[in-house]
C-alpha cells in the first residue's frame, strides 16, 4: 500500500483542513455492528495521547472485562507509517479507536480508504484559552445510533469548562421517527422550525447568543423541544481533564453502549465558562472510531 506524493503533501500542509474540508463520504459505514468483538486503541504521537488513553481505559474498565489493546506509533504517523499499514492489514474484524494530529489525520484517512476501513465517527477537538467556550468539538458520525456528542456533552457538563460542540449524522432518522431530544441539568433544548432535524442545547446563554456562538445564525425560527421528548444521558464518571472525557466518550460509543438517540440530522451543544475561570493548556487533535 503506497501513499502518493499528493496525499503526503496534503498531510504535511493540511493543518486544520479537516474542519474546513469535511470528511469524504466513502469513509462512513452504513450498517455497522453495534457491539464489536475486539477493540484497539492507536495513539498517533500527539500531546493528547496519555490523557485520551486514560479515559479510554476507564471506559473499558467500567464496561467490559477485556483489556483494551493499545498501539503507540513512535514519533507519530509520518515516522511509523509502515507499521500503521501493517496494522490495518492484520486487524480485520477489529473496531479501532485512533488519535492523530491534523496532518497525520489526513494521511490516516488515505490509508483507511485504501484499506477499505469504514468510519463510525470522526471528531476534531481544540482547546483555546482565548475563547468564552474554550473547548471546541466537531463530530461527524454515521447515525444517531453511534452518536458521541451527547455522551461527551454530558461528561463536560459535569465539570466547569465552557464548550461548544456540533455533531452531524451522515444517516439521519426517518421522517416517521418520533421526536426525541438530549437533556442535561441547566440546559435548554430547541429545534429549528424550518427543519426538525436541527437541534440546539444551550446552557448559560440566551437562544440568540447560543446560536451566534455555535454558528447557527443563518437558521431562523426556533422552538423549545417538549420536556417529555428529552432524555438525560447516563453519566458514569466525571474527569477533571477534558481530553480524558473525549477518550472516555469515544470509547463508550465504540463499545456499543446505548446513548440518547436524538431524532435529528445535526445537533449542537454550547455552554460558556464561568467568568474568570481558566481552562486547560491549548491542545488540538483528531479522533476516529472505525471498523477494519
């Protein structure tokens, strides 16, 4: 399996291109198995590796008797690419969770495409100290069945950090599905009157301000989601480290644990930091859950 010059240059120069360009549609599985037989965590040499692995390990310890197999790429994907190629080839039937930096993620997607891997979810994660919502997450997910955003939002809502998050589902619920929504203490939930398939969950911000922060100002007309249609996510733990929370949420989803299945095609969560609160050091990485 070779990575051509074009793909390599894309990886070297991409930086934050995954957020701007999106994810190629071929990568997402249409009918994935909910609960995997085997799970593997690949750490791509990012500053988030250790904390992410800690959260992933906590998920496995609480939900399964099997230990999570962990593979560390020495020096990152660019210096250990042959090992990654071999790993994809020899891990058929495995559900893989992976963490990469931006540039490594672009190359990783090319390797996954060539290997015939099918993604279940992909998330981009950024912590910036100069924002009212310093933790920013964007998920692309196969369907609400494999949703990750609600689990992570419930984890982060139990702490004090401000965050904004979007999640887009590649396969949305059918028009006949009953209305369902996510809920957490302190959050107000809304749906677009233009399209029931867009949901917004906001805490500590008026609707107009929440829409502005999350970038939904182009959609006009919102109404509250009825309380009887909303369900709270089960929070099994609480971590003071946001990267651990991402690792936990991604692994819980990868293990097939049921979560709140919202009847929407996309959803957003937003909560500002309390005035004067300082968040963690700056970091950014990309996470994947996929079937090999």
